[in-house]
C-alpha cells in the first residue's frame, strides 16, 4: 500500500446547490465524489469550499496539506487574492496541486502559470477520447491506451499555458478538436498536474478510469525530499580577490 497523504479537495460548491441537474449527479458535491476513492485508497482527505471562512484554506489548513485538488468554474473572481497567493506560496514550498477542469482559470493556477490559460470550449454532449501519450509515466499507471467518455464539454487548442514539462494525456473530441488534457509542471519545490475532464453536468468523476488518473496524480504530485532553495544576497564561501 502506498504512503498515506494529507489531501485537501477544494470545490466552489455552487453548481450543486443551484442546478438540480448537477445535484442529481453529485448530490453531496463534486468534492465528495472526488474524496471517496482517495479515502478508499487510504489517504487522509478533508474538503473545503468557497463559502467557508478563508475559503477553507487558512495558513494552518494548507500547512497540513500534502496535495491540494482544485475544482472551480463560475466563481473564480470570488476567490480572495490573499488566499490565491497563499496557495501559490505553498506550491512553491512543495505542496502538490492538481487543477481539475475549469480550474485552468482559477487564480492560483493562473498565478503559477503566468499566462492567460485561455482556450476554446463548447458544451454539446460530444464524445471525448483521451489518449495516453506517456504510458510509462506514473500518472498513467493502470490505464489502458485510451479513456472513452460518451459525453463531455469540449476544450480545444490553443491552450495558453507554458509548454508542459511532461504531457501524459491528449484528448480528441467528436467535433474535431484536440487538447492537451494531462499536463505536468514543476514550480520551485512543488508539482502541478492539470487534468481536463469534469464538467459539472456530466458524471465524469464517477468514471473508474478518471478516478484512477486523479488518484495517480495525487501520488505523483506529493511532496518529495529535496534541498530548500536559497535566494537573495549571500556571502562568499571563500575569500575573493
């Protein structure tokens, strides 16, 4: 059994309370659907939502988090800048971040990428086929060569992010577009994985292979031992001149 990690799942938790169609798919919230398989795998999981004080992401809560999952969509601007900066700082210090679906537009993800993170999109009940393009990567462990989702929202290129350091999954959509759907980056001591599926009106987070990717991503993004970075002016180790 793999090491137990401290995982925080952050969710806006707005769609589930305002849209009956979403509530029917995720009656306890998207965060609860994501938490179940992670708890079953032995990880210590807590959830946090937008309307909690400090969005449930106090300095103490983040300090006790190894990996943060983030799902957001229609309320990105409601996230306090102070909290977004706090998340960014924790990632730089080694906390993993798994950004899900519309979290490409979240404040922490955009701060870490340094780009607009914009893309094409369309909701048309179309098929998505995710191809594993790095079968030897830890996030691809236990996956077949492709994952088929009968209905999903389309995201299309160009995706305005820095080139991924590792690309694990690429999507094709029934309407013809393609998209880099499983992207890895490192920022200072932290690891970041962006995973595309998860529009709120589709049951993607109940799909066993999507759950497998999320579980693998949490394990990959976990903090790893390493030297702490040293910045700023420093004294010479030996006499100069």
